[in-house]
C-alpha cells in the first residue's frame, strides 16, 4: 500500500497595493491609452544639440564628473571583498569595466534624454553577473500600468510593444517626470529654441567671415568720351578681364603678378563698406540661458564673465544640492544591481551605497576655515578655564 503523498499548500502571493486614482475602465484598444513614447524625435534633437553646441556637451560631462564616485558596503565581511571586486571589474558593454563606468553612462543618458535603461546580464550558470549593458532607447517602449501607475519597459516588435521577459534584470529611471507620466524630462528640455537662435548667429558669423576673408573684387572700366574709345570698349573690357583673371590665378599660385590696364579703371572690394554685426551681446544672452539650465557656474564651463571668478558659498551649496539630487536618482539603481549580485551569490543581504564627499570648496579656504575654527575652540576653552 502506497503512502499518501501530502502536498504543502503554497501561500497565496501577496497582492500589490492598487493605485486608487488609477483608471479601471478601458476600451478595446487599451494599449494605445497606456502607450507612452520615448520621443524618438526629441532624442535625435537632443543628440543634435549636444553635437552642435559644445557648451551643452561639456556641461553634461561636467555634471557626470562632479557627481563623483561611490563604494558598496554589505554586512557580511566575507562577501565585502568579492563585492568590491565585482564593482571594480564587472564588464560594461561598449568597452570598459566597473559599476562606476556603467553608472556614468547611465547618468549621461538620463540627463540627455530624461530616461535611462540598463540591463544586467547574468552568467550562463546563474551564479553571478556576466556584464552590464546600457540599453539604447531606440528599440524600447514604455507602457503605463493603469492600476499601479508604474512604468514597464517593453520591446518593439512588428506586432506591437511586448513587455521584457525578465524585468527583474532591468534598471529604469525617469528624471523629474510630470504627474501621470512614466518618462522623464531631459535636462536639455527648453533649449531647442535657444540653441536654434545661437546656431543661426554662429552660421551668420561663419558666412560673413567667409565673405570678408575670401575677398571679391569689382573691376569697373569707364570708357572715354571719344568715338574711338567707345568703339573699342568691349574689346578693352575683355582684355582687362583676362588680365585680372591671370593676376588672380598667379596670386593663388604664390607668384607675384602685376595688373596693368589702360583707361579709367576702378577696383573695389565687394562688401568692404559694410560692418559686421556685433554678436557678443546676443551670444552671451543665449549662453546665459544655457548655463542657467545646467545649474553650473559659468567659469566651470570656461566662460569668464566677471573679474573675480570664484565660486561663492551660495553657488557651492546650490550645486551640491543639485548633485545630491542626481545621486538620489542613481542610488536605487546601484542598490538593485548590487542586491541582484548578492542574491546570485546566495546571500539575501541589504547593500548600502556610500558616496564620496563632494569637494567644491577651495582647499586653501577650507584649511583656513578649519584653522580658525580650532583656534576659536582653543580660546573658548582657555576662557572657561580662567573663569573657573
């Protein structure tokens, strides 16, 4: 007689909390209602802005560099060394190693497009992380869950967007999304109009310098009043034109050639009487708008607009706050990647991200402030001892 087999009943999965303001009524084509495009046209526009205006590209690079580095910490000392090795040596797609390299590219994508997506590629045996991949946004779509309000990364297919089969291996961030949106706003939002004006000014400067630098001449021959001169005016004009072309051709070849003409001949430079427009003021106005959007002090971007280019304490505090805002965006991403690596190692431990200190102050000024603080404490202690 066979022994009865008892099956342990699995506990019911915990149902997620529902968003009370979510929409529950849908139509037959509800996927169109939940579809949120990543803005391919805007992505191409932002790429063009970074390529056309070096100041914008430099600003994003400076923000990524100033955000600083980090270290990972877990509660298991035996896994701490392996965790550090993983953070330093994990391969990153496109060349490079280290979690810091992946995060820098991730932040660059987040600032440029307002949305960033990354993927963790586990090893074939599932015992670790093979590499990290910065996912381009061109082949992705975002679907909004109408009940929970969360965004879902989907793949583009001929039959429509299909959710990614392993969403737990994806990291996704949106920069300052509007209420109800699951895609973020680029740092460059609002700059297309300003950069358009700036590029028009730069293009005009180039055209004017090409016209003024590559001189063009107007050669005018005025025949005399006698009948013989008027009768041969056409032949003399042709001879003058041929002699002028020969002189210009010899000049381009590096040879010195004289131009000899008979009669009343006048030579003027075309456009020499016109003055080029002063573009310093409008260019600075456009650059001020760009710098204000980035949140960086002008001199960090190589702009010397004042006699004393020092970062004031107020500017330092504002920039530090801005950088910590980006760090708060990146911390959950780093924790998810590190937590996934720990779980693949069989350890379900929390992981902490320890960011490096942001040092924007002058080292000499910081040292003087520390010296004065210590001197003040010493004087206060001596005064208290004398009172006692």
